[in-house]
C-alpha cells in the first residue's frame, strides 16, 4: 500500500510535510556539532564495504573527520577544515585536495530542505531501529524520472542520520549506507584523527595551486536546466591535465548535484563516452572545438538533458 501511494501522481503533486522538512533542517544543524564514532556499511549492488568513521563536530573551522576501510582495498581519508587527505597504501600514494569531501552518511542530508518541494515530495514514514537506536524514517520521493528517491532513518534524540537508502523508480534500494554501531562521545581527541599510516615514503599528489576564479564573462550556459535544478556556481577551474582553464557549471536540486565541464579539445583525440561508476555517471560529448563532460549521481537521462542543453552564453546587453 505504501509503494502504491508513493507512485501515485496525485500523491506526488501534494506539498511536502512541514514536520518532515523541519526534521531534516534540525538534523542538518545538529549533525554539524556532534562528536561520534561508529562503523558504517556501504552497499551498492553486490559490492559491500565496511568503514570506521570518527567525526569531530563544532564550527566550520573545527569540524574534522577520519574514515578508513575495514574491508576490501585499504584506504583512509582525513578531512580537515582546509583540505582532504586520501591515503592509498596499496598504490603507495597520498592524494591531497583543497576541495571538501563529505562522509557517505552526512551527504544524504540536504543543505536546504526548504528548496526540495519543487523536485521532491518529503513525508514522514514510520519508526524503526538502526544500530540499536530508535529512528524516524523520512521518505523523499522524486516528482519525475530525472532523479532518484531517498529514504532516511534519523535518530530523533540526537539528530544523527543512521541510515540512507537511494531508491529507483520501483522503490528498490540502489545504494545503502548505514551504521551497524555508533556511539556519541563528549569529545574527539586529536589522536583519534591521526592517520594509521604516515605515508612519508609514498608519492604525494597535490592539487594545482592556481586558484579557481569566477567566470567574468561566461562562454557557456544551460538556458533551460532540467526542472528543479538551479545553478549554484559558475567558474573557471584549473584541472590536472589541462593547460587551459575549464569552465565549470555546478547545478543542484537540493539533494542531487550535477557538474558540467566545458574544455577546449586542445588537439587531443577525445572520444564521446558514457561511463558509470556505481551510481555516479558521466557523459562526454564533442561539439565543434570543445569537449562537454557532465558528471552526477543522477539517472542517465538527466546527464543527457544537461549535455544537450548546453549553449553559448548570451552576450551582455548594451545600454543605448
């Protein structure tokens, strides 16, 4: 009965439940200040990975995180306020990036729940238990085929997200991440956030030090983005392997995000490609003298809508 209700166009046309939106808002605000450690299980298809997560909350300059794999290929990620360090022992490499990386559980909470109603219907589900804790479920149903659905399990006592499922149009879980055990602590000592491997003898890969910049005169635009998606940022970025800046357009619908990159061919033999790594998809198309790459954790139809909607930016109006 619940599945039938969710797939009803009439139900999707309703406004979201204010109580559900308020719970998402409170969860996002509280999670930033929590100190906790626990074990996460991530499942995609037949792949299963277990991670230990240590999280220090606080202000933006205090928040730090460490998570490392307990199964599969060894890897460890240390997130600091100003950089992310990824340690790959098997490759004897350390990758350092300025751009922030959210952990697999916190990224499921929308930054601005009040913006979701255009693309999703948000409602409260029943109560459940995850990792031995009482959890309120929240259903986030897409209003079209351009994005995936979500089901969240939230610890109402502390405002911690305990489990998140990404759902297809049949409400089957495409991806699951959940705590199997978690404990909230008074504080996180510095020693808990130190890497298990120093990586001193590894190869260190650092980002291009040339700063990104806002595009003063954008050359490209998506005149009509897919419904629900809005432009978050538009800038010139310096990426490894590119001699010239790449124009980057970043879109979001409040949960799903899509990045559009436009770069000159630079004499390379770029080919059109369609790639999926888990739920992250990428489409690369060639047009005249540029390469268009669209990346996002959305259905393939959405990636193509963005790629096909790219057009030259309108020239600025000149006052007479």
